[in-house]
């Protein structure tokens, strides 16, 4: 195998390390996504309503509303765990950043598709719903930048 083929950037790197050969903008945006994910997870876990009513516009004063709040907290835990994985990748395994962008694209695209099949009834468009439509193309662009050398 020639040297150029051996050093190409991969979604699934042969070796996990802290090297990143793509465009540095992809690393900076990944750091911002990490911070955003961790902050959002803490809101879902620690806010009294989990953000369900105050942010997402879901009526939690109905029967079963406390279940919705609990589900938001459970979702926050899942987001917190994903954010911790993002942190590990950012600080120790930058070679996995292209793979993480693939996961972000799949997750947020899945959210959009699930929202179409099982729409939420809300009083206003939640910021997360708007963010999905921003993050998907952003993650696609960042994935492409991962394959462009700085």
C-alpha cells in the first residue's frame, strides 16, 4: 500500500488516536456541538419541567404531564452520555470525529423522520425542531470538511 492511501482520512479509522488531518473548522464546530449537547442535557435533567413546557411548549398540566417531564429527564440522561462520548472524542480520539458526524447526521435525521410520523402537539415550534434542520446540513458540511486537509 502506498503512503497516501495509508494516511487518508476515514470514517472508521484503523487506529484510534488524537490526530485529526481534516479541516480545523470541523473540530471547532464539533466542540460547539459538544458544549451545546451537554448544556441541553443538563436542562432536560435539572429543569423542574425538563424543558418540556417552558422550552418545547408541551402542555404538562394535563393528566400524565409528570410522565412527559420524566421522559424529558430520561432523554437528558441519554444526551448527557452522548455528550460525554463527544468529550472523550474531542480530548482523546479526534480521529473519530468523522464517525461522530455520521452519528449526528443519523440521529438528527431520525428525529426529523420520527417527528413526521409521530408529531408532537405543542404551543409553538420548539428550538430543537428548528435546530434539527440546521444541524443536519451543518453536520454534512463538517463531515465533508473532515476529508479536506487543513
